[in-house]
């Protein structure tokens, strides 16, 4: 009885995680970058390249590991850089910063759901 619930929650968490990585940036782009929403969405989605830092971990993927604070591009120092990017008066840099920060929030949500 409990295993189907665990399986459901696992699939739900995965769907929410990737939905937040792919769909929510589109909504943010439509609201805040109306005239350039497609470019904004592509830039925000492209910031998922920060997950390449998972390649330096062993194992590369661990479903029970919190990325925040573990991987170099998910560290507090990296977060500070992403916030500072918001101060650069360039729309594209700010789009990237928003994407990176939202990526970190999405990953943090997983850490919270995992109880870490």
C-alpha cells in the first residue's frame, strides 16, 4: 500500500522539478520580457547548463543528493555571483541571472522535499 504512494510522489516530484525548469521560465519570460519572451525563455532554459557540474561528482547522479551546496555551480559562492549578475545593466545577462537563480530555487525545492 505504501509503495504505490512513494512511487507516485517520486514521479510527481520529478514532474514538478522538470516543469519548473522548463515551463515556469516560459511564464516568467511572458510576464517580464513580453517583447522578447522567446529569447528570454531560451536563455533561461539554457542556464540548465550549470548542471554540467554534476559531471565532477561521484556518482554523477544520486537521486538522494541535494545539489545545493554540493556541486560547484550550485554553491553559495555561485549564488552570490548569480545575484550580482542582476546588477549588470544588460537585459540578456539579467535573463541568464534569473534563469540561474530560478534553477537554484527549483533544486532547493527538491532538497526540501527530500528532507535535507
